């Protein structure tokens, strides 16, 4: 069950949900991700690299940005350190693209773009960084390679892929303790399947090699996150 990735489609990918269910999904998945390690992984990767490089200004593309939670985290980081940020969230889903703008009204440095991750609507080296979070597990290995290629194409510095680490303890916790805190059946069902669709370290390393990333590393982050960093 945990030795290989599941390729069963999640409801969010098949469109098998109502507009009302999607609104609840946007609210709950943001909270789940916030407390499950996304912000911690972002701080230890992208934000740490910006500090290390001491960039006075920088640009970031978040591919599959959802409602823009990580973009707002980056914006707050930049403001606190007096750095200038230009932040773009790409979403194929029109409702999610609107949600980025609705939730980011206080952040003029954040914009939303509708587009396909498999064919990013940007010129080469348009951004310093390209990131995505809890996004790649929704795709087949073949399409993940295409996404990595596209993200590498539009970035000048590095790409960061934050996703789930496929682990039986994560699955057990989500399907037992998690059900007491998650009201949305869409989040409950898809969240459990997301863990089964996610990655082991070696799997992401193999995908990075197939994408011909020049320099890369894959590391696990507490509690159940895995991050691919590449140039």
C-alpha cells in the first residue's frame, strides 16, 4: 500500500464536487496545510535561501498556489526584512485564482495568473524562484517531469517542490485523529488519497534526474513533508 504511489484520481482532480463543497475545501485545506508543515518547510528552504543570498528584491512564482497562503507568508517575510517582493500565483482553477486576490487584498505585491503548469505562460527566466506546494502528487510521473522542466525554465535561481512524504504513520494520523477536526468530506477523502499518491525520497530524486535538473537535493522535513530543491 505504501511501497509505490497510488494513481487513483482525487475528487478535486475529477471535478466531482459542488461549488459549495469547493468553497469549504478552500477554507479547510488552507488550515490543514498551515498546521501540517508547509510554512515550516517554506521557512527552511525558500526563505532561508533568500536570506542567505541577501536579496534586496526577488520574485517568486507559486505554481498551483491554491488561495495564495504561501504567497502571503512570503510577502510578510519580505516586509519584515525590508525586502522588495514580486509574487505571482498561478492557478488553472478560476475560483482559486479569484481566491488568491480576495485573500491578498492587503498585499499589492501579490498577483494571480490563470494558466497551465504543463505550459507556463511566462518567458524563460521570468522569476528568481519557482515553487509549488502539495501540487505535484496530483500528476502522473510523466507530467511531473514536464512541470519540473517548466518551473526550471522560468526561474533564474532555484525551484522548490514541497509535497507530502508517503508514510503509514501520516496516513494513520490523518484517517483517525484528522477526522475529528476536518468537516469537509472532500478534504477528508482527498487528503487520505493525497498521502497515498505522494512520494518517497528516492522517487523524487529519480524524477529530478529524468527532468535533467543540473543540481538538486531531496530532503525530508518534519513532520511529513518532502522538498526537492533544484537549479
